[in-house]
C-alpha cells in the first residue's frame, strides 16, 4: 500500500514528550536530535515517513514552551509557536503528543484549546507507554476532550499499529479510494502474522511445521532437544503472509542445566514469545491423562497470556489417542480452571503425522488474530457499560457506591480498556473480573487476554 506523500502529518506538543523520537521512528532515520534537555528542537523539520506501507510527509515541530515556566526569550518562544502554527496549517492531520508517564500539565490543556481552534483533524497520542506504563497520562489525555487516545512508545516502537489505523481513518476520500484499488491488486503490503509454535520437548512442533509447509523443512527425530534455535520461516496461507517460528522445547527450569546449550535454546524460545502475535501451544495427546497439562504447560500458557498474545492449544498425535472424549473434557476443564484471564481458549485436536485438522488450526489462528486486533467504539462500549452496571452495580466503599462513569478502548493487540470512576483504588478484583467476563462474552472476545484499568477523574489544573 503506497500513499502519495502529499498527505502530511504534523507532530505537536510541549517539550520533551517525544516528538523528535517519534519523528525518527517514522522516518526510520536519526534526522532529529534527541536529548533530555527540553526545547532542543526550535525549527520545524520535514521528512519522508513510512508506517506499515503508508507513505506520508511528517513534520517535527518545536516544543510549545509554557511562557509562565520558562526563562527563554519571549521572541524565541513566540517564534517557535509560529513555526508550529505554520506546520499545522500545512498538515492534513495533527498528532498531539503528550507524556504518558508524566501526565498532562495545565499547559497541555492550553495547547488542546489552541489545537481545537485550528479546525484540523486531530489524533491524540500518549507517548512513553511501554509495558504497562502510561495509564495515568492516558486518563489525563482523555480528560482533554479531544477524543480517543492512542497509546504508543516511540522509543520501543510499541502501539504504532494503532497509530497507523488512526492515520488511515483520517485519509482524504480520494486517497482511501486509491488505497483500496491498490489493495485489490496486491495484498503483499499486509504485515506478516508472527505465529510461534511452542511447547515441551518432543511434542511434535517441528513435525507440525513440516506438515504445514509440505516439506521436511525442519529436522525431526524421536528424541527431545533436536531444535535449538528459534527458526523463522516465511509462508503464505489464504493470501495472508506468515512468519512461522519453530522454537526449542521448554522444560521446567529445575530440569535445565544452566551450563548446557539447552539453557540458551530455552532463552531464545522465551524471547520469541515477546515478538509473537499468536502462539500455538502444542501438547502431546498420548501422555497419560493424569499427566496432561501439567505445571509446565500451564506455566507456558500463563506466560503467553501475560505477554498479551493470542493463544491456541493444539493437542497433537490425535491419531494415537484412545480416550479422545475424556482427554478433551479434561483439557478444557484445566483451561477453564487455571486460565481464567483468557477464558474461551480453543483446544483443538490435530495430527502432524496425518495432517488432521491442520487447515482448521490455521483458520483458528486467523480468527484469533482478528479478535486480538479488534477495536470497539466508545459509543457501543458506554451503552454496554450502562446496561452491565445496571444489571450488577459496583460495590459500596466507605458508605458510598462506586460510580463507573465512562469506558473507552485505548489500544488493541490485546484489547485494552480504561474506565473512569470514583474511588478507582477501591474497585475489587471480583468486579473487574465481572466486567472483563462480560466484555468477553458480549463482544465475542474469546481466548485472548483483556486488560482493564480503572482511573479516578482528576482536575488537570490541580497542583501536584
């Protein structure tokens, strides 16, 4: 997908929120100087940017300095403001960057009012939200009243898929039409789906890869530990590009010799999990029922969920299983009991030897990816919230009932939500689980982790 560089995006915000870091990330070059010293950028800078096939012009602007808190010369501050306003006039879309860790200051509110008067399409971005940081800044940014907030980390490259979707939504109709025509001709712009095949040693991970590819691509043998490196293989299925990753078998840490090569192989497999999007956890169906889904399998499944990845359980060697019904029932009970944070995980019987259910496994991978990327509108979420809270109100804290006022989705991959309420620290985990379970059921989000954070509304002008 290639869009004309006539589409222009301006990055605007106060100093040190990460505009230049985002500029460098989008242009894939270190064109703008980056330093902890505020106000380093004083002139606007243009560059050719590319984000998942979307090509456009990006403008890095000077940080708009609060005149009440800076010793900069008034004429310099005014000149930097004029540079920024010129970039805004030139741009098709303005990206307003705030600091996700520090939160919004009163001057961010002033900048929001300034941008609101410019009558330009606006995307609000909370930067520095790597890991689970940034919820405070996201809540503050939502309180600015400029619409949804996109959580990113320009330094680590996180959340850029969500930014890409927001930019696509603001494309002029003529460019959208051109993009659609190009999409119809060539689907190669799609990012590959990173699919990791994980599990204990000798469960048949490499054999599954070989059967899917239709060739003996990976070395296999009737012994554990054959695969040591995490091997990535490019492949296509149903017009979708895949990066298939075969990983080393992971045993309990107590059984892994830290001086052995197996330790390095296990570390490589665990590192692969951080870059995967969907994980197929393979278990051996021929293992006795009492030993199925032991602590190691549950530990691997929990790691996948904690990393926020989509999960599918594949029961291999199904052609050799005798008590098929009893095994599936046992595995489903174990999943429902131990993986409550991702209810509805698919447990699919397969056979790498015969190819049984492998096409169905790949179809399930595509379904999980779509669910993992799902975005819900703020309107439908708040209609759902009103009904759900009425059906089962939040508990009472210190003599007053907790009031949940508003909910919005701040990111996908996995779906992550933030709810504004009174006394957010007092919302019990049981009520959080109630909301998450209803989100999963009502919006059809089975088998993926859902993250929900509560925040109390704060006055942005309140002195800290």
